[in-house]
């Protein structure tokens, strides 16, 4: 299971999450950051520093944000 970045990150791009990630699994997209689910080690460092509370453990993503689970994975499949 991986952490997922959701809609509060759109146009925020504060990047604290990138700075603390020990495995460099967070990449910048056009409008927001994305977490590579195949590299994420579920450490939670990113979640703790997110200024907009956009990061959730995959099984804790709010129902209205569920589309971001697929969007995070799709970002890495296409890039």
C-alpha cells in the first residue's frame, strides 16, 4: 500500500513532501505532485509535512478523493 496525493495539492506544490521522502518516490506533475506506488515505502514522512493535508494512506483516502488513487498510478505509467 502507498500514500496518495489528493486534490488539495492541485496548484499548491509546496514541495515539503519531496524534500523529506527517503526514497525519492514523489515527482512533480503539471498541476500537482504524485507518489509512485511501486517505490513508496509507506514511511509517512510526506504526510506529516504536507501543509495542505493532501496526502493519505491509500486505504484512508476520503471517498470523494478516490479518483486520485488511479491518477497517481497513471501518472507513473505514462511518464
